[in-house]
DNA sequence: GATGAATGAGGATTCATTCAT
DNA sequence: TATGAATGAATCCTCATTCAT
C-alpha cells in the first residue's frame, strides 16, 4: 500500500513540475502512477491536498539547509558555503524550483509552504546566528535580501550552463564576486 | 468603439492580475468590462491573444526604462538611479509583477514577453553602456545578475512597507547598502 | 449594387458547394465575396434564404432540360440523347450535385428545390410525352426510376474518369449498354 | 455498464438518424439516453468517434449481405434475390439510409464507412463471382452500376409505398422489370 | 446602399470528484 | 484497499443575426 502511495507521489511530482498545479490533471497523475484515479482520491482526498503533500515532502527532502551547522565558521567561509550549497541545490532542481516559485506567486501555497518566504526566513535566521556569533552589527534583513537575490537571479536569469555543471574555477569566480559584495556592508 | 476595446483591456488587466491566466475566465473579464463575452472574442479572437495583447500593452506603458539616458552619469549616480527607479516601479506594480513573473515561470509567455528575461537584458545593455563610457572593466553578467537579484528580492521577499512608501531616509539606507555591494567588484 | 449581389451569390455557391449548408458560415461567404457580413443579410435576410436563392439560381441556369424538345425523336435517339445530356451535365457539376443531393437528403430543401424529386419528375414528364408520341405502352414510373438510377449511380459510384472526359467511343459503350437495358421493357 | 453504453448507442442512432451528424448534439443524445453528457465522452471521447462507432455497428448489424451465398444460383435467381433482398432492407431502413448517404456525400465518413462505396463494391464482388461461376462475359462495372442505380432510385425517388409494404404481386412486377433490363446486356 | 460593432444562444469538451462494489 | 462508472459544473469558443450610423 505504501507502494501505491509512493507511486502516486512520484508521479504527482513529475506532473506538477512539468505542468504546474492548475494544468496538471488528476487523470494524468493517476495514469503516470499506473493507478486508478479514485485511488488517488482515497489517499489524498483532494487535488490540492495531494499537491501540498507533495510539496511538503519535496521541501523536506530536497531543500533542507544545514545553514545552522556552519553559522559558527568564519564569515568568508560562512557566506561561501551558503552560496555554494544553495546554488548547487537550486540549479540541480531548476524545474522544481520554477514550479514552486510560480505556485507561490499565484498564491496556491499556504504560508508554511511558500517557497521564497521559507528561503528568506531560513537565510535570515542563519545570518542572525552568524552575526551573533561573530559580534557583527549589520543589517540582517538587507543581507538576507541580498543573498536571496543572488539565488533568485540564478534561477530566473539563466543563460549558460547551470551552476552545478560549472568547473571549480568558474564557481570560484562567481562565489568570490558575491562574497566581495556581501562583505562590503559589514 | 475604441471605448469597448479599452474597457475590455482594463478589465482583462484586473482579472489577469487578480487570478492569473489560467484561472481568469473570459466570462469574468467580459462581465467586468460590461461587455458581451463574444465582443471580446471579436476583438481578440482568443483568450491567449487577449492576454498577450494586455501584457504587451502593460510592458510598454509601465515598465519602459530610461536606463540608457543615465548611462553617462557617474557610477554612483548611475547605480542609484537605476535602483531607485526600478524599485519604485516594481513596488508600485507589485501584483502585476507577481503575475508576470508567475506566467513567465509557467512558460505561458513567448520569449519577447518573458518578464525576467526582459529585465535582465535591459540591465545588461545599460550596464555595458555605462561600463564602456566609464572605461570600467568588470563582469557585466554578474553585475546585472546582482542588480536583478536585488530587484527580485524586493518583489518576492517583502515583509514591511513597499519601497515606494518608504521615507526618503529609509530609501537612502537601502540604496546605499546596495551601492556599496555593487561597487565592491568594480 | 447588382454587382455586390452577384459577388455574394458567386461566393455563396463556392462556399456552399465546398462545405454544405450547415458548415458554411456567413462569415466565410462574406469574406469570399469581399463584402461586409451585414450586406449579405441586407440582401438575403437569412442564411437559409441565401441558400435557397442560390440553389434556385443554379437549378435554373445549370440544370435546365431540353427533354421536351427531343420527345418526338425515335426511341433510341430519345433515350441516348437524354442519357448523354444528363450524364454530361451531372459529371461536369459533380461537386454541386453531391451538395444538392446531400442537402435534399437532410431535408434542408423545400420540395420545389428537392433535387432528386425534380430530376425524377422531369424524367417522368419527358418519358410520358415520348411514350404518348410513339404510342408506347410501358411503365413510365419504372422507366423513369431506371434512368434516374443510371444517373445517380454515375454521381455516387464514380471510380475512374468522369463521363464528360471520356472518349466518344467510351461514351458509346456506356450509352449503348443502358439503351439495351431500357429497351428490354418496352 | 454495458447497459449505459448500449443506451447511448441506441439514443445516438435515433438522434443521428433524425438530425444528421452536424445537427445532432451530444446534449440531446445524452438526454435521450438518460445519461449525463460526460458519460458519453468518457465512453466515446468525441462526437465524431461516437458517430463512427454507431455507423460501424449499424453497418455490421443491418446491412450484411449474403450475396456470396447466392452467387452460384442461376442468373435469374441471382439477380432477383439480390434485388429483393436489398430493396427489402433499404426500404425498411429508409431514414437510416438517407442519413448514411447524406453523410457520405458530405464527406463526414471515412472511406471504410462510405455507404455508396460499400454497396457498390459489394455488388461488384458478388456479380464478378456469379459471372465467373456462370462463365458469363459481361461488363461487371456497368452491371453493378445498374443494380446500384436501381437501389438508389428506390431510396431517393419514392412516392408511393415502400418496397417492403408491397404485395407479392407488385414486387414481382418491379423485380421482373429490372431483371429484363439486367439480362439485356448479358 | 453599405457597414463596423455588438450580442444571445448554444456546442463540444474537460475536470475534479463521488458512488457502489 | 482498490477501482470502474458516472457526473455537475465550468470553459473556451462559434454562429447567425441585429443595431446604429
């Protein structure tokens, strides 16, 4: 039984990512999951509910931050690791992210699943922690916005290769650029 | 006759902004425009077509940049004016922007209407121009991404008051913060 | 003004023949006639009316029989000339005929425009006349049906070249075949 | 479940025969079948599809010929039986036939459902078979056309009572007439 | 006489969801 | 638990026709 549930969730992820919430149909999801459409309703009662379940699952599994663990490292290392880690994750889940952003923007996601908000709050908390550790007195809000902006622009303004496919050197250039920017206001 | 067309466009803007492309119905638009649904089809032939017409119009009227005009000013002034101008516009059209972003992310917008792409390319061109004027040798792509990120984060991470409602002083703090960041890599 | 009316009728013939009554749209006819859609309504008040006008016109111009003129010729000549004349006309107006038949079958044509009925009655009258002249005592109804059948089968069962494109010899074979059949019951 | 499907098919036959393909509405069919309109779409996916399914079914059930079985009988018997059998069937399904013909003429039927073509080919095959058996050397094409014509004229030129309601004597007159015609060219 | 603008009515089709087994 | 069958509600769109100029 767990089996069918998993099949449905996997299928739902695919279809939602490919089509978005509104254009995904329970029919297609059921078909992709190789399950009767009703089965899906038995388990999730509602398309919206299935969607949220899926999102929750994804958010837990793919986008956990370890930001707190590194809060105590020195500032350069802290920023570099955050940026590298997040850019890696975002670029690897590009399509998923786009969908999450889109659905957040359309208001289809309850606040505890709102992707940009989650990112932003996560960043703020981590940065606050680090600044406390390091006794830095700077505008947490703005720094968080700055880092968030860097991340977003990597999702929305992509031309060339995604971050995770860059060479070590190329990544270093980018990371360093952003690091300088961030340190300019400390 | 222009009259009804305008009514329709105005209504369409409202409804599309409020609901997004998929959930907006031609019926609702017609009703809000106080026009028979058919009239709308006579004039725009298709919901998609109406949508694109509306977007095009909005993009022309609301989001024209004067970035080129200020490319020759000194770097501080250049960055500050861009940021201030864009933040003002974006924050004033917050809901519209969200819709534009969402639809772009969902792939409902042909490339010449793709909002983030348009912003990013506009920024790049302006920055390139300025750097040429000033004989600055820096990574245009990354600077554009940086500015783009700042703008995006103001759309997506808003908690408090929107930019355009801030006091002169508050704006100054923000602008200055970002200016320092930008100059760190020149 | 006659001008526009004629344009409309010509266009209507084309479109009705191409699409049939139901699938022809007044829009398409107007466009093909290079006339505003309303103009068509000014002149014909109704799609049905336009259709009937067109049919009437076509029936008068294209399908007039001279069957009465030849009623006095000898029987062989009479039958041969009828068959040849009708087959020539029908094969030259193949698409039009198909449309007329179809619309008759669908009941879209008032009785005085009902194509098969018109043909059948015309045949009966001519045959009766001829039989009276020649003092032949035979079943007019059945002979008319027979000739009608020959004509219909040439419209509906066409494989090869249409009648009017055949050589003189080929036509002769066909005509003779049918002549023998017809004479078998006199 | 077969139940509802059958209800729909029966209703569809009625409505299509009464109104033709274009003017029949899925709504009316659903209503007559006492079924929700959607149910019809679940089962047949498309109005066109439903139509073709219905036609196929009708063609199989009502218009099967046993022409091959009688190919070996003597010529008189062969022709008489064909004519009688087909005239009986056609006259009993007069409205259905009219619809089938009309839709064929309008080009709404794929070739394997094209009614006149099916009839004609059936006739040709049977006649060929018979001629082979009997060592008759005659123009199969023309004979098939002739028989086809007889049948068609009985569908299209009806005034009086339909064939199947005639007395034995009346039928005999008609059949004999046509038999003489047919034999005239052997 | 001709037309641009507008519309009421209706049609096929799709979707999320429920019922009964 | 799983599902085949059924559906109410809605959506985009088309068409013949009328109004006002």
